[in-house]
């Protein structure tokens, strides 16, 4: 059984409008995560309208079905040359990955890509204008099991809250493959219960996802380019 048989991801969007703050007169409260970002435009033609920075959460509904759950957040600065994205609330519950039905009793986790799009309806793999190909934003709802699926997936337990994560593609014969496949094999060989076996699939993923060394100070770069030239972080 592969990880994709446990997790089938959607791309629900957490929309952030460009330009000045979109909060209005109501104070949104203290930000739970604030990150700096830039957008690099490699498109042959200029976009047909204003470009938004969109945080796109990957959510499971079943092995084959997915849904989108857009939620507006805040972007300030001289977008798109540079911007500051602030998140003031956790993802909606429907955007969190819950593995309890697969025998894995652990925390719920949200994983999102940062994309450029004309609107929230245009965001999502293959339909947006661009994406940060090297980072994802992760939200952890509660304490993470040290030997559980998510701990294996992230290279160790993450504290509850938001995290900026680096992603490294897994390619046959590559360094990531050489690291993750032996880890999965060893975990699977030692597993004595279904839950332990399922937890091993944290190593059997398309990407290696690890905490960014600079944490929230990491600068995120969204590359706008033809869809065929972009590498969307596809971890499921």
C-alpha cells in the first residue's frame, strides 16, 4: 500500500489579496504566522489582471474525492515585488488532514503551497500563474506522536502551530530516495501492528518535507511561469 492510498489531496485555497492590507477597519488580531515573499515573473505575457498571493491548503476528503475551502488572509507591501503575508487563524477544519480512519490516531495537519493567481478560483496545481516550488506552510493542530505518521513524514515531531517547511523532490536514484526508502523498509520490517505499519508510510512520500532552517524568517519565492515548467510541491 502506498501513501497515496491513504492520502488523496485536494487544493483548497486560502486567499490573500495583493496591495494594501485587506483587513479594513476591524483589527484581525495578532498574526499566528508572518512570512516575507517575492514573486518572480517568467511569463511571456503579463497577467490579465491583478495577481494575488494565495495560500492553497491540501485537504483529504476520501481516497478519490477532494474539495476546495478558500479563506481570505492578509497581504501587505509592494506586491508583487515583495510582500508580507500574515495568517491570523488556523485553517478551517475541513482543510485539515485527518488520518484516524486509516488506523493512525495522531494530530490533524494542514499543508499548503503558496501560489500566484488572479483569484481564489484560479488557484490550484496546474491552474494558477505560479508557485513557490521549494516551500510549504504546515499547520499542526495538537501534539504529534514521536513515532507516528506525521513525525516520520516531517523527520521528527513538530510543535502545534504553523511552520515553514523546505521540500525536496523524491526522484528514483536520488538522495531523497536513498534516504527515505531505507527508512520506510526498516520501519515496515519492525512494525507489529496495523497502526505501526501505516505510520511507516510517512517515509513513503513524493517529497521530503523538513523544517526550514530560518523558520518564519525564510523568504518565500513564487515563480510565475508556464504551467508545464512549474514543479508544484506534490507530497501526497
